[in-house]
C-alpha cells in the first residue's frame, strides 16, 4: 500500500482517510461497483457518501491506481492495478468473472495492430460468453431484471 501513498503525494494529492478507505475497499473486494465499494467502506465509516466514492474512484483512476471495466450493463466495476495488465471473461450463466493475463490475447492484439493499425486497450476488455461446463442458470432473469425464454 505504500506505493499508492507515494503516487498520491507525487501528484499533489493529499492522503485522506476517505481515499485510504476507498482504495482499501477496492483492493479487498477485487472487482466492485461504486455501490459495493460504499457498502464495504461503511463497515468502517458512516461518514462517506456515494458522491465521495465516485469522486475518489475518479481520482484514483486518473492516478493509475485503479481501473474500471464494464462487466455488465450497470455501473462500471473497479479493481486495483496490480502486476500485469489483464482482461476479463464474464460467464452469462453463473456470472463468474475470470481475470486473464494480457499475453493470452497477444495474437489477437497483433492481428488488430497489423491488419487495422489499431492498438487496443486490453485492460479495458471484457469478453462475455458461457463456460463450456456451466449448467443452465436456475433463474433466466438477466442483470436488468428482464426474463428471457430459451
């Protein structure tokens, strides 16, 4: 955690208890929406509100300490930046999220670069699909509450 404290100071930001609580919550939760971060932070402090969470997440992302991805059609999901860049696989049946090292996308990235002159931001990528061994979900309701017949 000392690294992010130094990053805040180097960029001229104060090290506040709110920032420490919010970054700690993102780190502990792994992948979390702002509402999930707020719920986690509120276990330690009731003085933080959702607008403080959003502002702090924005600052922490600008500083490169966290990233956001879209794992659903809802609010973005945040995770701490640690080690190598990764992308995400999201199962539409069980909703499991799998973090995959960017090297597994190297051939795809190379093809995009060579054929289209395009450099993708793999760390922002989420691939939706279904585990080959995932059982059919019990509830066929999607993340927005809509029921689907198969």
